[in-house]
C-alpha cells in the first residue's frame, strides 16, 4: 500500500470533472480500464466543520442542531477523500453512474463542532456482482490520532466486468428482512434483478417520509455532493435513471435520526439500498426493535419502501454502541 | 425545614420540592452565534447538557414543562418534541406553557407544585427563545385568501379568492415587542413608568454596570461551570461586556421615552437586548434526589402571580411583581430582611429601580398595595449578585430557568438563607417566588 497525502480536502466538483474526463477517455478507447484496485491509501485533513452547513444538514435530516456532528454528516465530510480514490486514472471502475449498494458506519465518538480531523480512504473487495462489479470504499476518520469513525460504502458499476475481480461480493443480508437480493439501485427496470420479486412482504409502517422533488438538490447543498443522479429528472436520465433518486446517505441520516435521536457518541448503523427512492415520492417506513445476528446487540431495524413496490427501497439497522457488524 | 413556620404555609401538608441543578446554553445576541438554531435546537441543547450532568440518559422524568414566547405554529408541541429529540426516555411526558417573560419561572412553580403534591417525583422546567429565528406570519389579507382558496372547489371560486389579493397583503408580519392592546412597545411602556418614578439615567447606568461586573465576576470564579453547556462556539453570554464602564454607558443615546416631557433616560445599555438562548432546571422530591444520589441545592418554597391594569394607565406595564410581592411575603410571614439574595429580572434597569422605589414608598404601599406602610428596603448588595438580564441577555422564556438555577446554586454555596425572585412579563403580569437554602 502506498500512502498519498492530499494537500487539502479535495473538492467534489473537481473530482466529478475528472470523472467526466476519465469517462470520455475510456469511451474513446484512450484509456484501458485497470483490472485491479490501486494499492493506495489517500489521506486528507479536514475541519472544523462549517457550522452553518452543519446546521442545515441537521435540519434537513430532521435532527436538532447539536454540537455533535451527526455520524452521517461525517460521511459527507470525508467522502471527497474516498471519491479521490475512485477518480484516480488507475481506478478500474467508472465513477460516474456508480450505484450505492450499502453503507456501514461504526462511530466510537462524535466529531464535535470546532474539531479538526484526519481521514484516510482506500478501496478493497473488487468483486464480480450479478449486475456488474462492486467495490468497497473504506474511510476512517480520527481526531488527534484517536480513531472515532469508520465507514464502509459498497458501490456497484453496472455492466462492468473486470478480469481482476476476486470472490463474489457477499450479498447484503440485512437481518430479518426478506427479499435481500443485492439489488442494483439504479436499474431502469425492476426485472433486471432475478429472484427479488414477490419476496418482500411490507411490515406495518410506523412512519411516512415525503420526499419532495427538490430533496436531492437540498441534500446536495448541505453535503456538497452534486451527483447528477440526485438533482433532477433530466440530469438523472443522462446517467440511466428513470428520475432523480434520493441520496442514500440522506435516507441513512434520516434513519439514524429516527432510531437514535439523542445522537449518542457511540453509534453504529448499516443500510442496504435495494431499489432507488424516486423523487418526488413517498416512502413508508417501519421502525422495529431487533437484535444483531447472534443476539448479542439490541438494535433498531428500519425498512423503507415505496407503497406497492416489489422490494424495499432500503433496509437498515441502528444501535447506540460502537459495534462492527463484520466482527461480532 | 418543612416544619419551619411560613414555609408552604397556606397549604396542607406537602413534601418539599427541591432544585437539583440547572443547565443553560450561553445566551447569544440576536443574529449571532445561534442565528440558524431553532427554539427546538436550543431547548434540546440545554436538555442534553442537563441529561449528561445528572445521568438522565434513558430515564423517565415525571414531566418536562417549558415554553417559548416567540413560537412558530409548527412548534405547537415544542417541549414534547424536544424530549423526543433528547436522550431522555421517550416515555417522559411534557407540556408547553406560555406566560411571556414569566414562562420559565411559571414552569418551575407548576412542576414544583406537582412534586409537592406527590403527583410527580421529578421534573424539568425551563424555556427557550430565539429572536433570530422568529416566526414570520403572512398578512391577515393573504391568510384569508389562502384559507378561502383551500376551501374553494371550482375554478371560479378559486379565481374569486385570488382576485381579492392586494399587493399590500404580500408584506409579512414579523413579531414585535408591542403590546397588542396599546400598540406601545415594552420600552415605551417602561419609559412611562421610569418617568413617573423619576428614575435617573445615572441610577440606571449604575445598575447596568453592576450587572456586567457581577456577571463577569461570576464567570471568573467559575460559578457557571456546572450551570452551562457551550453551544455553537459560545462559552459565555455574548452580551457580557466585562470591560464596560459608567463612562461608556453614559455615552449611549436614549432609545425609549423620547416623546415624553421628561428627559429620555433609557438606552441600549440599560435595556436588555434581543437574545437567543435556553435554560432548564431539574426539580425533584427529596426522596428522588437521595435515591439517585443527586444534590439538593434549594427548596422551592412558594410563588405568587399578579397582574395590573396598564391599559387604562392605572399602572405601569411591568409593575405587576410589585403587587405580587406583599401577598407572597404575607402568606409566608416573611419580610425583605429575611432574604439573603434578591433576583429581580432586569428587563430594563429602570424596571428594577421602579419596583424598588415602589416598595420603599409609604404612599404607594398604602394607596396601591393596601399596606400599613412601606413594604421595605432591599439591600442593594444582595441584588442580582451574579449578574442578571442586562448583562446576560434575556431570551424571554429562558430567563426564569437561568434565575432559578443561579439562585439555587448561590443559596447552596452560602449554605443558609432565602432568595426572592421577581419577574415581570408582557400583558401587565408578573411572578414572584421564594427559594430557601437547605
């Protein structure tokens, strides 16, 4: 592994431009896709958080404007570092149009207003997926050398086959919810995923989220992530979506706020995105007590689905402890 | 102390309600550090600190009572929503209360009474206000049109509703400090009282100076360390001017009372600024405090509310506490001399000075209060010893919680004695209360 220390927190806009150039070069055959992940870790320092943007983020996802930075907001703060790894010329998958499959976050303590942080990101688990190729982006955040936050995001490049992929990526298996096929969030048609239909029996809804047509733009404004698939129907269609879709981290942030509103220092959560939440739209949401596999950790299970949909938009879990689901 | 003569006299056998502690966020000037924070945000921030300080995570508290004066209609359940967003157990009930600037003190009185009667064992009282994030209301004309529009069924009806809209209807209405019945601002009302009692500019500036000096000294000795949680970068009240002087205060231009025959004396220095903030107080029975190994700072002894007819010019808008005071003292068999601390809310310096002058006036006390003579003198060295609203700022509903927590701590530090609280409020109302050391 090589360590690359970035001079500053990268700007997402520049990374998206880089991605567009990469896509053009790829299409023109000027750049042949790499077959393996770059053996590199990107480091960048960030913070302190912009208070006004933090407050806007908190209000958008229904959270009180506390001095503790929401764990989902930490994702948005460190996301440019992970994105800079994916925007590298030697990254084997095209960044544009990648679909967010899942997130897990383990937070030992909250980042606080006024604190600076260091973040490191790298890619691993380049894996064949039935709809393409998936990859894990791991991001770690620390304050003065103290690790406080680890996030793992799994992305899917649809229709891309790489020679260097290792074992098949383990299918997301959110505990207790049926229909856990690894769905491609951005597929145009529900039929693209064999075996997922008819398996989902909606639970009793306990909440309802109205997602306005400007949800994607509002989230972009507070997260800095202006990915076109979230902004408008025309910009989303350019990248193969039916309509604009809600940002996965926006849904995750609302899920965490609903389940653990008091925002404890220690919090862990995971979410699998099974079908896109189209904008505008309404999601039925079920919040239920549950436990982690093995029964050792009590947690809140959250499922969100569009009424009448064949599978959930997302399934997730939240617990007020720092527990890594990968190492129970 | 429950057998002490006077304590809780007027009521049948009740148990003590004690102040366990308090927490507030530093008060910010309007448009300052909390400009983006809502009432709910700030109330949760104050609750968060209280919960952390007293280990209330996941606990069911008997009841939470709080309120805000400038309140958006979407915050109809402000306090309950704040509880749901806090680390308190979601099974903690809550209610909103609104009594203008007496909101915070009235929540303390209400919950203390429930504790005394055994209805609850613990409670959190408080308040919050944001002058920055104030609700803005559409004009009455636009409101009527929108309501008619929502009821309209046919395009013709809809057109008829919209056609009544006039350009002037598009101007929004921001809340003001004007009294609904008189149209006069609170400052202009107080200017009438100030003139009637002949309160001088110098006396007002001296009181303002003392407020800043006392608050600065309280910070210096760490008095607020267990009464406050920093928020959004603020660690001290943003309005505090530790380096102010009588000379600086004397240079400020009067802002109220310019139209009166007498010289205008009320300035931005001796009037409270618009402020954002929140304050909460943890109350409990003695058994609750002991069972949870919590401190007991002071007893909430008794309280009295009063109101005056200011509309007909019979009395000053902010003079109601003057009337409540003798009733409270008589019921408890106490005199000013029996108190070691006086917390008279500094809405304006001249409000405090007018009240003190009224209690010292034999004529006023005989004719207006129905007493045999003057109620008494207040030892100024015991007045607002840790600063008050002129220095700290005055987020309307948060002031009661600030005062109760600070006074209870001062009494606990002293280890004996009593404290008297006086808070004036819009609408010609006021609440006074007695705390007692344990």
